[in-house]
C-alpha cells in the first residue's frame, strides 16, 4: 500500500511537470509567434514607409520636369503646322490685296482773323468816303474838291487842313452859335472833342460857297457845313442832308 501511494505521488509529480513544460513551450511558442508577428509588422510598416518615400521622391523629381516642360516650345503636329502656315499666307494675301491706307489729311488751320483797328479813321475809310462822295455828288448834280482826294480846301481864306493844324482857327470857330475848338486827326483818336478828318468844298467857287467838315464829336460821326462868306469867324451848322450824314456814319461805324 505504501508503495502504491509512492507510485501515485510520482505519477502526479510527473504529470505536473509535463504540464508545466507544455505550458512553458506553449508560452515560448506564443512569444516567438508574437515576436515574429511584430517583426513582420515592422517590416511591413518599414516597407510601406519606404514605398511612400520613393513615391514622394519620384513625384518631387517629376515636378520640375513638368515646370521646365511648360517653358519649352510645344511640338506641333506637321498637319497643324501646315494649316497654320496656310492661314498665315491667306492673311498676308488679304492684307496685300487691300488698298493702302489713305494718308491722313492735316487739319486745316484756320487763318487768324485780322484784329480790327481801334482807330475810328484810316486811309481805307478815307478812300471809302471818296467813293461815297463821288456817287452822292453825281446824284446831287454837284462837284466837290476835297481832302480825301489829296486836295487842299480853301473856303474864303480858311484853308483846310493847314489852318487847323497851325492853330489859326483857335477861338475863331462856332457851332450853332457856340464857340468850339477844332483839331485835325488822321485816325480819330487824338482825344479832342471835335476832330475833323476830312473837308470838301463845292465847286465852282461863287458868292455862296458851301464847305463840309466831316467830324468826330466825342467819337460820334457828325457832318457840319459852313456858309460863311466874310469876317474872321468860321460859323458851322449841323447838316440837314440825311443821306450825307448817314453815309458818313456808316463808314465810321463799319
């Protein structure tokens, strides 16, 4: 009986030992398997990472090539090149077939208008008065000698324009009974109140001579006449001939 218990105890120890060894082997195998699995995972991760790096490097190396390729002239298909040349030739033919553009005409420059003179009397107006008087005296059936034709007027010793220029008529002239002073003017701008610009005397000389003085009174046209026959005073009056007055006024104001 005692031997049987000893044998049983031995068997139980052997079984426990076997179980322990089995567990240890299993644990070792599991550890090895886990290690292999971890190693495999690491290799896989490493391999994936390496692939990603290579792909990124390849992509980065391709970018400048694309950029540089964009700056290079693109290759043209021969058929497209021929079409482009044909279109260019057609455009050139159309351009050469069109008439040359007309030369640009210069814009005409307006001539500067001559400025009107501020002078109320001039040689040109002197000539116009001469032409007017020739027509007027022909209508009146009369003849006149006048300064506007370059002639001297002598009215009973009163000589025009000499006696006015020499001051011989100073304080010896009246207008409608009022004393005035006369001046002779070639332009009507000497500043005097009465400026005589022309004189005309009727011909032939007789006992009833009539002399006209074409005058600017304060710049306004006025025609005076004198029937004076004697004495030392030259008596002037406003003309009653409206045609003569208006004709002289038109010349002054034109």
